[in-house]
């Protein structure tokens, strides 16, 4: 009898939670019917403007034209962090991987970074052994051997492009590209791992904006890169998102064609805040007051406070 009561209570609580989530979601969608189109326009216009913050994973591949060179450059950028020395560190990495990053990778030239004094020598602020470890793991995953049948003699040896290998594994294991890369790059000293891998995929899979579109689409879909600042941006427009679900659940409710476009909306709003801080502050304050108070406003009242997009 006691177990039955506990089970009934668990079912009741689950149903209550689902009802609460449904109500929060419906309220948000109804309240933001004039706000969400503005955010979509902000993201699109920011993408089309073509000016973005300096990020190692987008700056380093910009020096190359060959797709495979760009792919390796983006991988190298995983080890670099944004900061005051970003340009200096990117130039050091550019010198390290040379004119053909793919050849540097294919011929295992990175191995020299794990030998002798190079192990603890810093390249672009990163220890040589850390760089060698990351590319060694990638190379081992992408190095393909085919054999003569029925003998065991090697017929062919080649290195498959990383994007193709990731796609093949994802299809075989029925998982996302993110899951494959998590497996590939385990223990590879990639700091801020969760954010960087999502940004990495946005750069290589998507097109438009700062993305390169070098890899085929991930059938499982891509998720928005998350930072503490972006979470605050989300909370500005969805104050009670935690009662709805995860950060990803909340971002999905904004209705972008790609969840990764929410990242452009965030970057675009940061640009607006620099250009017109008072207007942005007024809008965010009014928005929060209306949202928390359940206050319905007419379209013209929204238009009076929504900031103009000057790009």
C-alpha cells in the first residue's frame, strides 16, 4: 500500500511538473510574439554584417583557402582561449602549423612537439605535449588501414578528413557529432570544453556568419554555444526559464531556424548595448516589468521601446 501511494505521488508530481512547463511555455510564446521577430531580425542582420569578435577558431582558419587546411586550423584553435593575447597566440599557431596545416597533420609533424624540450615549450601559450596529444588522438581516429584479403598485408594506408570520419562514426553509432568529438578528444586538455565544442561545430557545420560550412549537417542538430554571459542574456528575455526546462529547451522556444542563431542574437545585442546602452537598458527593464507582471501591451507600445538595429 505504501509503495502504491509513493508511486501515485510520483505520477502526480510528474504530471504537475509537465503542466507547469506547458503553462510557462505558452505564456512565454504568447508574451514574446512581438519580441521574438525582433531578435530573429537582430541575429540575421548581425550575421549579414560580417563583423564578429576575434575568436581563435575563426581567425586561424581565415589565413587558409584549402578546406582541409581550414579544418585542421579550427581544430588547433580548440586549444586557444579568447583574451588580450589572442592575436599573438594565433600567429604563433599559424607559424607552427605552417602553410599547409593538413600536410602538417597528415605527416604527423606534430609529433616533434612531444619530444625533448618541445614537450614543455609553449606555443601560443600552450605546452607542446598538449598540442601533440590532441592531434595524435585525431590522427589515430582518422588513420585508415585496408588489408589484402585473405592475407593480412596492408593494402592501403591513408588519413581520412576529420569531418568525414566524424560523420561516419555518428551514423554508425547513431549519435551526434558532439558525442563523437567528446569521445575523440577525451583527455586532450581542451579548456571550457562544453562551450568550445559547440562553437567548433557551429563553425564547421553551419554556413553564414562566421561559419565555414565544411562538414555535412549533423542529423541530431546543433546546440547553441553557452557562456555565463549568454545565460544572462537568455534570462533577460526568459526570466523564469528554469521552471520550463534546460537552457537548450528554453533557447529552442525562441523559434530560431537553427538554435545556434541564438548565439548571433546574443552577439548582436552586445553590439547594440555598446551603441545605445540607455535604449537597451530601458527596453530590458520595461520588458522584465511587463513579463513579471503579466501585462499585455499593444503592438505600438512595443514599437515605442524596441531598440532600432543600426546595422
